[in-house]
């Protein structure tokens, strides 16, 4: 089984704190690469909120505070890799789709490795800080028994 994370919302706060909030149910990754060249001067307002604790949705490329671990099919993972690779070309200036695709797969593999350490419906949060060495990310999990996620999590099969 392969796991990844889906954006989840408990209230409307993400709509107010992020410039571009992720859509509920979209697949998400850490997205810390967005901040690799940031300095303290970049950390204000909604940009600071995205940096501090925002996961990156792979469909809208918006941010979300919470994600839930969910099973994903290999075919879905490859579609996400292609979407992310094109984003690297369009937004970050990757030299080509072909050059960006292995990097996108690595980002998804990193997120999948993080999710594979947890049971389905585990809630994850991320926190970031700027250090001398760059961006430092820390992840926190809330197990399903601690949070009744069945009412919020997106459950799907390949047919849905």
C-alpha cells in the first residue's frame, strides 16, 4: 500500500490566512522547496503563514494547515508527478519537463515516506523555520484515535 496526504479543513480559517488556500481533498506535499531562497524579509503576513505551517496542494498549488494520510494508487501518483513537474517548469524555471519529472517524483516519494510511517486518517502538520543552513521542517502527527477524522477525511477508491 502507498500513502500520501490529502488537504483537510476543520473550519474556514485557511480561507483567511493563505493567499491561495488549497481545496479540501486535493493531494498535498510539504512544498518547502518554495521557500528555499527566502529570507526573514519575505516572512510577513500571509506569506509568513504559508511558510510557517502550510502544506502545498498539488492541484491548486494553494496552502493548507492540515493534511490526512490516505491511500493512493500508483497511477494517481504518476499523474501527480507530471502535474508537479510541469509546475516546476512553469513557476520555478526548470529547464524542461524531462528534467523536472525526477525531482517531482522525489518530492512525492519524500511525502509518501512520511505518510507511510502513519496509519490512514492520521492528521499531519508541518512547521518551518529559517536557519543558517536554510529551511528546517518539522512534522507532527495526530493519530486517528486522537481526532475523529472519519467525518472529515476523504476516502476514495480508484473508481471514485
